C-alpha cells in the first residue's frame, strides 16, 4: 500500500490517494478529500 498526497486547488486542501490490492491481487484505490471541517469525500474505485 502506498499513500499519495496532492494539493487540491479547487478546495484549497490536501487530497489523499491510497493504492493497494485485495486478497485476490486485484488493484484497489481509495481517494479521500476534505471538503470542510465537517465533510469528507471518500471515493473508492475497484
């Protein structure tokens, strides 16, 4: 698993992407972005 961090100009905050694999070695990606102090956007792509 390798975390990747990039700056999001639209929301002026950091966006985190974590990549790895499941037990069948299928690639998994999760993107986490903070929209505000109370809201977090989590996008999972299989």
